[in-house]
C-alpha cells in the first residue's frame, strides 16, 4: 500500500491525526439515506457514556471529546466518507440486551446504560441519540444503513454467557429494525479476538480461553445470519486485526512491528501506571490500541476502510 494512499483524508475542520486509511467517497453513498449505529464503546461517538455520565466518563483529556479513543471513531470516518447523516445510539458499557446481562459504564462500571435492544427501541419510538424527537418528515430513514456492533460486554460482564444468546439478541434487534424499515439494510460487525486485547495481558488463561471462544462462536453465528438474509451483511474484524500482528504485515497498514501489543494509555482502568496515575505513550501513531480495550483513531480508520470494502 503506497504512502500516498495512506495520506488521503476524508474530513476537515477537525484536529489533525495520523492520516486515516479510508479512501475518497464512492457511489456506495447513493445506496443509503443515513447511517444508524447501535452498540457499545467501540462505536460510542461521545454522545453515549459521556452524556449519560454528565461528562465524567471517559476522562477528557486524555480521551477525545467523550470518545473511547484519541480521535474520531470508525462510524464518523465511514459516515463522512459516504456523506451520510450519522445517528449514533451506541453507549460505552452496553450489552446486547439488559434482559440478558445488564451493562454499566463509568470508571468503576457502576452506572447502568441502555443495551442495544434499548437503543433500537429508542430509535423506533422516534427519539434521537440525544433523546430529542426525530423529525417525522425527514427523508433520512427512507433507506437507512443500520449497523450493530455488540457482544463484547456480554462476555466481559458475564464470563459464562453463551455466544448463541448474545447472537439471538443481536439478530432480534436487526430483524426488528428491518420490520419497521423494510427498505433498510443491516450490517453486523464481529469483534476482533477479545483475548488479544491489551486487557489480555492482565487476564488469566481461563479468561483468555473464554474470550477467544466467545469471539469465534459469535463471529460464526453473525456470518451465518448474514448469509441467511439478502438484506443483512456482516464484517468480521478478526481478519483485519490479524494483519496487525508482528508475524503478519503491520507496516503495510502504517502500524509499528510491535504496535499491536500493549496500549498507548495505561492506568485508566486501574491497570499498570504508577500509584494510580495515567500514563500516555509518545508514539501513538504506530499503535493499534489507545487503552487496554479500545483502538486508536488511526485503527478506527482502518476499521472504516474494512467496512467500506464490504459494502462495496
């Protein structure tokens, strides 16, 4: 991949970060009227956990405008690339369903948050991500792209949870959306291997096996679910993140040879650090992870590129 390609930017009037990986807009943007996102902190654009916690979580700084990253996330890159209005209902700490397992946010995970099923219900009831009333005359929802990325917190909050149960909640959310908006399309996202997050460094072997098994099983179910319907697609991020490993070709993605291991930010969740302090690296541009769970904004741009390729 040439250096010139990596320097293509898709948005302006924002703080300048390492050049994102998403190319210029494509004709795919004409297929959709808007992008509506449901999920957890991987997709929270600052309107979720930060708003619910009254601006206390995640910490700003070092986090960017309430994002669980150091800059824009994949949904913002993708919506900007496709020139689509973005309605982002994702909330850090959310599970697939609170009936299955309650999700929480905050520095000690004590603040209950709406799950994906709640987020979908909020959208279908006519509420915006800011809990204001959506315009009933808007054309934004004539043929929307619904994106659901969920499941990680299910296993983090309950290590014994079944991937099948999480999948059924995600499937139900997607089916509910399509029943209400038959001209819409659903895109599900399968998480990268959760056992390979920097968090895994602090986890025991049993926990890592549980995370790996859950990731693989849920990814397989999501892929099968997408094959079974003509109006559902799935993007499996395990393959992309495998390319960031040392034994693969991370430099082709602008990632340092060891950039996938460890995180730039240490201490936010009480791990590492010195006497409870938060420490930040100086070489964030070559890192995959911002903290022990969440990608850097540069990695988010590659996630957006991966999704764009799938939509094309």
